[in-house]
C-alpha cells in the first residue's frame, strides 16, 4: 500500500503544507495556538506554575494573560505545571481554557512530561472541545432560543413574503449584534413584526440569523429542488442580507468553511466577538439604566412592557445604605433628578415622584437597586427557567414588568447578571462567599464552581502554604467557608477547608469554635452510630499526614529513611549484644580502670540525638528527655530557640533536627485530636 492509498502525505507534501501554514500565520490569517509571549505577566504566570502558587495563577488569568502562550524556551504554563507535579494548578489551567489536544506537538509533550499518572489522567480527561471554547455554553444557549417555544421570550416576528415561513426573534439580540437592527429598533422600539423582502430567500435569512445567535453555520446552504431557490440564489441572497444587516464578517466565515483549522479559528473568533458585542450592549443598556431607590418605594416602580431596552422583567437587590438613597450611581443625571417627569421617551422610569419626601443623608436606611433584564438570558438559571415555565404570577404577562426580589446585594446580583449575559465572572475573594450562595440559590452550577475556585485559589494562594511563609498572608474565615461548603454542597470547598486547617492545625486545635465545628460535622450524619466516623476529622487526618510526609516525598528520602532505620536497628542490636556479653564476664559498671562508662540509649544521663532523617512518622518517636529551660529562657518563643540553634516541638521538647521535630509534632497533633474527641465524648 502506497502513501496515497493510506491517506498519508508524502514528505514534500507535508513540507508544503507546513510552509503554507507558516505563511498564513505570518500574514495574520491564521493564529498560532501557542504564540510566543515575553511579557512580565506571562513570566509571572509561568513562575507560579512552577511553584504551584494558585493565587498568582488566578490573578494572572483574571488579568487576561494568554494561558496557551509559550515562553522563550517553548514551555507553556500547562506543561510547566504538569512537569512540576502541581495537580491543582493543572486543574485550574484546564478549567480556564488551557489546551491539551491529543495528536498535537504541545499536547503530546504535555502528556509525556506529566510528573505522575494522576496529572496525566486529568490531562486526558480534557479533550479539545471541552477545554478550548469556554464561551460554548453561552453560544449554545443563544442558539437554543431559536427553537425554544416555552416559555415564550421572543418579542418580534419576522415573516418571509416569498414563502410562508416565520422567525420568532429577540430584539435585544438583534440590536446588540446588527447595526441595522440597532438603528431601526432604537427609532421604533414598539415594532413587533418585520417583513423579509421578496428577493431574500428564507434559507439565506435563516443562516444570517443563526450567525447572529452565535450558532454553527450549516454546511449546506439550503437551496435545491423543492425549496423554490437554487444554491446560487441562496448564496446571492446571503450576500445581500449580509450587506443589508451590516454583518459583512458572515461572508468571510462561509468562505473559510473549507479549511477545517481556519474554520475552527474563525468560529472561535466570531463567538468571542459576539460575546463582546452582547457585553457592550448589556453594560450600556441594562447596567446603565438600573434604578436605586428606597426599599419602601421599590414596589411602586412602574416599568412599561414597551421600553427602549426591550426588558421584560425587573430584578431587585436590597442593601443597607447610609448614603443618599435617592441617588443612582452610574446612571445619567436625569435619572437622579426627582423634578423630572416620571418616565422618559424610552418608557423607562426616572425615579421617585416629584412630590416625594427627600431622603436624609445621615440616617441609615435600606435601599434597593432594580435592574431591567431579559427573560431569554435569565433562562440560563434553572431557578428562573422553572419560574417562567410555571403558573406563577411572574410568568404572566402584564402591562407593567414584574419585580422579582433576589436575596443578595446589588454588587453580587451584577456579577450574576454579567455571567448570565456574557459568561464572564470576575470577582474577588471579598464577594466570593456571597456569589457562592447566590449561585446556589439560583441553581447556576458553573458560577458556583467559579466561586469555589476563587475561594480555594485566592485564599492564601494555596491551602498548603504554612502561616508566615507568605508576607501577604491573610487569615481566612475558614469556619465560615466550611459551613458555606456544607450548605451549598461543594465538595471542592470542603476539601480545601480541611486541607487549610490541617496545615495550620496547631492554630485551631485548641479553639472552642473548632470543637463546635467538629460537633457540627458529627451531627451531619443522621442516626449517627458509635462506629460512624467524622468526615471533617477524617479529611484533616489525611491532609495532616500529607503535610508531614510532603517534605520527605519531595526530596525522595522515604527509601533512604527506611534503609537507615534498618541500619539503626541492626546497630542497636549489635550494641545490645556487646553489652550483654560484657555483663556476662562479670565486669562492674564502672569498669576495671574506674572510668565512667559511656551513656547508653535511654539512660538517665543524657539522651543522644537520633540519627538525621531516619524518622518514621507513622510510629511514636522515642521518649525525649525534657530539658528545663535555663534562667531567662522561660519567655522565649520557639522562633527564638530556632534562631539560637535549638529545635523544639510544639510542646517545648528538644528535637534532634527538623525531621525529628516534624515526626514528633505529627504525633502531638494526632494526640490532641484524640483528646478533643474525648472531651466531646465522640468516637471517630
């Protein structure tokens, strides 16, 4: 079988293909999957991937660093993280869109260099379609609106004069994506129907609409026998509708459909461009026209169904405020002027009535922020989907828009709305817990996962960072985080909290609130039996073992420790045999020459230091002689002892070296856990 029959390219054909691809990249037609990036932020990202610093990685991703770029040594961030064995960083990069595509050079290189099978299996679980297009959920939702009949969200009907065909569409999407529709609908917002010209085949219009709704374009243009139009007619109509709707980029997408890689790249670019257009429209229409008013007057706001931003529902968020509650920050001045008419030309309320009492700037009052929204986008939340599909009053159509209160602050609601409209979710650690609860309430799983990622990555960088290792270390309310994880059923956060506590257990073990937390964990098991374990303590024990084993595993000392321990045991047996033989000859304790004998292991004279590194953390260390502090040493801290060359354990005993100290501390902490269980009268 020759190469042509096998479907393989000959050498000269492959070289020609690579040369053509290189030329397309140089001309800017084709984008390189892994472009060279020498910026400072990308260098920081790569360094954080080497160290396993989740906090810096999350910060760089939030700032928009291209995580699929490569450095001057041809390493991508994902390759560095997998090569250095940082599993959590690899997971974060993959969830953020890092590529690990099989059958590509960089993808195979990443798999080959993975430090262990755990990371390799994680890489294999992320194929191209899952990791490369984070905007796909948004695009899929918009496309589904074209065929979704219930609940009804369309507000404009387009009919074809050539054939009896109709299209149920959404004004806000048409306005955001097409300059033509934006201009026409801004002049006549009440328009409910639009007729397609006779010269435009409905197949061409359907393709254009699918493009506006971020859908995959069909391979077949739709002409032929029985349709009333030939393929040439459809293509000509498509060219005409592109110019009419001012979406000229559609023609280029169709022309590039023959090249698979170019079509995939064009598709990714167009989805990102569409998202940016929708985001710009969302910020200029929805967020700009939000209304801030006193909560007692929130229900009095009347918003006509026919309005200039095509909103069909209002969402309300309340908060305590000591500022002037009548002022809407970020809104135009006329929205805050109470002397203006009650509504403007777009049908949007302008605030409180002119004769309303002015609100004090000093008294504390509860304020509400009302956001005009579109049910078509809110359907991405299972909460709203169920509400609008039911017989609840919120699903009924009325002359004025329904106001739906949401149990969160305005800042959190804006994050939720931004995610639903744009798939973006950029927020800090200060709002992460509130976003977690809001996402759980509204049944938005992806946003809930994002909040958990922010907490577990920005929270002290990594849960395994010991206190004091980072100069910017800020203590988290880890008790609140763990309780939030229990309430929202986020396993990732439960594991993060257990790991965080385990790596700082000496700071928490004697805290009464920690004891209450253990009791809560035990109480989470219904009809608890004596043989049932406590999940929190099980996780803490696991990560505590990981904490003290980590330094040995990382330095490859486990085998060496086992060998040295065996040698030590053999040496002790030989010494014992020699001592036994000497005692059998009748020698006295002081020896014939009257010299003091050398102290033996375990004698009361002195306790020799154990051999370096030969420590088994699974068995209790040998008893160490308690040394009374000398005069003036009573008030010294462990750091003072360490600076002076004395290594002590958590309970103040002298240890031979750091390894011996860690082994003893491990047993001390396990003992404190058992003592805590005894005080709480729990078995685990």
